[in-house]
C-alpha cells in the first residue's frame, strides 16, 4: 500500500484548489413555452390547499406488500437490495395527528394570498377510486409534533433574504466567548470570525470572483454563508449582484409554474368561469390530473424513507416539498426519469437553503417548516430544484437506462484501489468480492447512506469548489474511503466484508474526519489522474489500465 510518508508532504501541507477553468454549462433543457400551455392561473397556495389530501402518502409504500399500519425496515437490506446502513428494524403504529400551525397570511411568490396550513388528510382509511390514479390510494400519515415557540425562529428580515440571499450577510452575529474560555477556544473563535469575514468580502463584491470563492470553499464553508456560496458555485444565481434579484424571481416563478402545470393538468373543466375550483373537487383532488403513475408511485414511496432518523424530514411540509421537486425533475428528464437515490441528493440543498431563513442553527431537530410563511417554503423548494438539477446535469449518465456512469465509476474504483492498496485488491479477489456489490450505492447516492447529512454537507463544500467534484473527485473520495478500512477488511471473509462495508462505523465522524478524507482524496487525484509514468515507477509490477475519469 502506498504510504503518505513517501510523498514528501510536510506535516502541515494542505491541498490547494486546482487552477480554475470554465465550468461546463448545464444540459437541462428549458421549459417548452410554445408547445406546452400552462393551466389557468390561480394562487399556488390555493391549489396546494385544494389538493392537500392528495399529498397524503402511504409511508408503507405499496399497500399490497406491507400492512397499512406498519413500516418495517429489514436490518439486512435497503431498497437497493443491500444491507441497510441503519441496521435497525422499525415498526410504526401511530394515530394521525393534526399539526398545530400558526394561521398567518403571507404574500405568495405568484399572487398575494393567504397561506393555509398544511394538515394530514381527515380520511381514516385510504381513498379508493376507479380513476387508476395511484395518488388517490394513500393512507394518512402521522407526523412528528413541532417544538413550542417555533414561530419565533423566523428571521425578521426574511423578505430581504428572499430577494437576494446575499442580504443575509450583514445579519451574521458572532457570539461572544465566555470569560473562562481556554486559549484553544479563543483561537478557534478568532479563526472562525476571520474565515467568515473572508467569505463576506468575496460575496459582497458587485461581481463575485468564482476562482476566489472556490479557493475559499475548498476547505469548508461556514454555515452562515453556505447557501449563497453554493448557489453561486453551481451557477444558480449570477455573480453580478445587480442581476441576482431578477434572476431569482424568474427562476422561482418558472419552477412554481411547472409545479402548477404538472399537478393541475386536466382540472380545467372542473373550474367555473372565474377560475375557482368547483365544489366537490377537493374531495377527489387527484382525479384527472394526468400524473405519470409509475414516477409518482416511486416518489411517494421513497420520500417517507428519506432520512427517517431526522425529525425535520418527518414533517408533512418537508415531504410534500420533496415530492414536488422530485416529480417535476423526473418529468423534465425523460431519459432517466426518477431513480431511487435522487431523493437523498435533494436533502442537503433543502436543509441548507431552509437554514438561511431561520435563527435556530440546530435545524434538524423538531423544526416544522409548515409554520414558516409560504413564500419562504416556495423559495427553498424552487432553489433546491434548480440546484439539484445543476448537480444531476453533471452526472446524468448515472441515472439513464443501464446506469453506464455508475458502471464506469465502479470499474475505475477497482483499478484505483489496485494502485493505492494492491494487498486489499488481492484480498477482495481471493474472497470473490465484486466492487459492484458494495460501491454501487456509493456512486448512486454519493456516499449519503454512509455518512451523516452534516458530514455530507461539509463534503459538498469541497465538491462544489472542485471543477468536476461530483463526477470526478467523488471517485477519489470513494477510493480514500475504502482504503481507510484496509486493515480491518484484510482480516474479514466475503460475508463479513460486505456487511461491514454496508454499515460502516461513521456515526461519530466529525468535520475533521471528513477533511482528512478529502485531503487524502486530493492527494490520490493529484498522483493518479493522468499520471501513468508515476504509477509505473511506484508499482512497476502492477498492470496498467484505466485510471478513472480523465481530466
């Protein structure tokens, strides 16, 4: 196995961001405004209220496969047919509860209207019909209860942040240190303030320098400035501050129009001349909507499974939002459609962007997004959709028919492991371990099933700073991740290897563990990306082959 000591790296060496180059343009097709006509305009909150019952998902997935009142996760496999990372068996039997949501009216992004609170369906049993619409056959859910006093967590300046996320920069407050702070704590506090101020100087420029922003983001982005940093690095918002407000308004409206179009099609005949939904439609909200039942069925199954251990993702507002994001993305990308695992990739964006508008940094535990103003949820949802689209544009071949991108990456991981740790590679060969058996999920879900979402968010800071972080650098992260466990894996047999790799002990990992992993990945990328001559000198007895993605 190659040793870092032989690489002539100083004890304080830190990876540096590679020289920037022009970022590849998005491949997402624009909405066809000529061939597709939007349905008759009405308030977004109005149709979500009228269709509220149709969002009630059967958390058990397919009612023919599981009991209506039980949710069972086998501890030996997940939806990919692989051992589950959670290693637990959960059985749910709860009564439907009505969320207590503040009844406050806020202006919508599309029209000024009152935003009714989302609530579980009043039906005690699944609604059955002869419409063949899978969305109608859904059980009511029981959602977690929100903490008391949640109405105070919204930033008073949220309307300014809605216009331009950069407006949150002047709201950053630095908590004072306690009088008994240790010298180490004082130094860490000072370093953090200096780092935040560095980002503020970059982000508050009239034209943001992307090379400077990438260089700063590689080592991690403070959570106070992460949302605007991600949106800039992904190209969701322009670097020119004067164009930012208009761009956000246009893209958010375009997304909400697409949602209206996707979920309202076919209902025009049920409205009167004024555009008001006729009485009786709310009792059968999904009839005639023209949903793609295969896509909708899979989305409605996967969303309740998303981060089930985090309270934030158990709330109805969160799940309804993720369903809309995933469904609209899928129908706009027919080459791939919805693929299991894409639901995971939406959550870091949703969580980071939601955090921009609230004061509680512990966003994961019990904060009900349904208590926030509708314009805030609309903005979080739309921004998540566009950033998820930007991410998936770079790895689209991971999700098309036969998933060729994943097969290439798994093959490249095998070759790369052979060069980094030939002993581990031979042991896998002796035990007949196929890399596809454990690393398919690593590529499909970008290690989100192996790491906590906080660790993933930190890892994505670096991925976005890299020119091709999600499509190329991720391979080297997976290689560093695999060889990290080499010593333990060498002592295991086939079954033990697979079980260990599908339930890795990363629960207690800190940001420093992630930074070490990223640093090692950067070194492997620097050594092996196109460096065939170096490989021959280091391991002359190893046959040459594919070195992974080309630069």
